[in-house]
C-alpha cells in the first residue's frame, strides 16, 4: 500500500469530544431560536377550514365582535382558532371559536364557544360552551366538518400535574342533537 500524497487531517477523525461539542452547539441554537422566534400574534394567519354545508352567500358570525364568558382580569381575550359551518341545520352558518386569555407567560387554558347570529340581527352572540377553560384543557387539531366540531384536548390527570406538562390527550367531537350540543369521543380516544 502506498502512502497518500495528501497529509492526514486531524478533523477527518471524529472523536467523542467533537460529537459533544456539536450536540452542545446545536442545543444552544435550538434554545436561542425558541426565545428569539417570531411572536405568535405577528405570525401570518392561515384561513381555517370551513364546512361545505354552509351557504356561500351567508357570512358567518365574527367572533371578534363577541364578549366571551371568560374571566381574564386586565388581560384581553384572544381567538386562537375559528371555523364556521351550519351546525344546527337551519341554513345559517355558526362560528366555533377557540379562545383564551392573552397571558404573557405560560399556557392559558382554552375555551371552545359556538357563536351565532339570529336572522336580521347584526350582533353575534355566544350560544354554547363546548369546552370550559375551567377544565384546564388546551385545544389542538380543531375543525368544523359535516355538522360536527372535532378537536384534540390536552389536559391533566390531576391537580398535581404542572401546567407546563399536560398528561392526558383526548379526541372529542360535538354534534347538534335534539336542541343541544352532544359531546362524544371515539372508543379509546383518551390516553395518559
């Protein structure tokens, strides 16, 4: 075997200390980007899915024009997500809004509210609370489709679980039946 004409370079042989230094640098970049990342309120909002059963010529109620039954003290309420569709089959769309207090720290619990507007009225109003913020849940994978509201709720198995770390995940849906919203969950939808 002939020796190589190019001298062996020290950096071509990775030693454990190189991997530790790389992992440390990468962890620092990730931590710094989470602190300096974009503000959620300034991020571009994508339109929420709308059900096809809502008539195109009817404008759904605007949740920004509603006072939600949420105790936020000096903080304002924030509509985190919204979707519209005809939930009760009356031909007029309702808006379902996921709302929480605009807390500068932590993860405030979400409430899920149904907003409607009576025919001939200009004032939308809350007609149902699907998920109460007092239950300490946060909402993810939220949608309105085919007359149903679906969501994934993250919550806590006990009051001893810290607010940072929900330990219960539940897939739920609500459907208008006999004059009320009925909550159901597929079998085995709750996990700890």
